[in-house]
C-alpha cells in the first residue's frame, strides 16, 4: 500500500522542520499543520507502522525511506512552483499554493519535463538556471 497525500504532507513537514530545527516533536508538526495533537499522534503511528518514520518519546525522525520520500515530494514542489513562477508567470503566493496540491499528483515524467523546460529557459535567459537543484537535465 502506498502513502496517501496526507502522509506525504506530514513527511514533507517533518523533513522541513528537521532542516530548520534539527529535531522534530509532535507538537511542532501540529503547530505547522494546524492539526490537533491527537491527529498528529495518529498519523505518526501510521507512518511509523509503514516504515517512514521512527518515534521515541516525543522525538520524530525520518527513516531512510521516509527521507527519500520526503525529499522527492519537496523537490516536486520546488520544481512545480518554480515552473509556474518562471515560465507561466504565476504570482508566487498562488504558485506556492498550487504546487502544494500538484506535488502529489504529477508523475515523475511530468516533473522531469517541467525541470527540463526550466533548464532550457534558464539557459536561454541567463546562461544558467536559477535553482540549485536544477543543475542537470534529467
């Protein structure tokens, strides 16, 4: 059974919180996502059971699987958001909101195509791309 959109959202939040703070607690996740602590506790149990995170006392950590999954989700978000801003000229606040939805449904093939378009656009305009994760064509 694969992970659902809500689980992906949790993984991305855990990943970003870890990047920012170094440690992640359930109350941090609840605060960022605007969910109750009980809801977060339930999802933490689910994600632990699926092998995406470990949980000891109040410390939440991504497993190797969780880290790879969270990084892939976040990269899809970044590529999608940058494409909408740079190529489609969508306002940043709208692009951020839309990218949060699209990161869950766009295929890897579509993401590669968006990334390649960004690379071409960057090469045509600046001689290089503006995003550090877009240093090579996929």
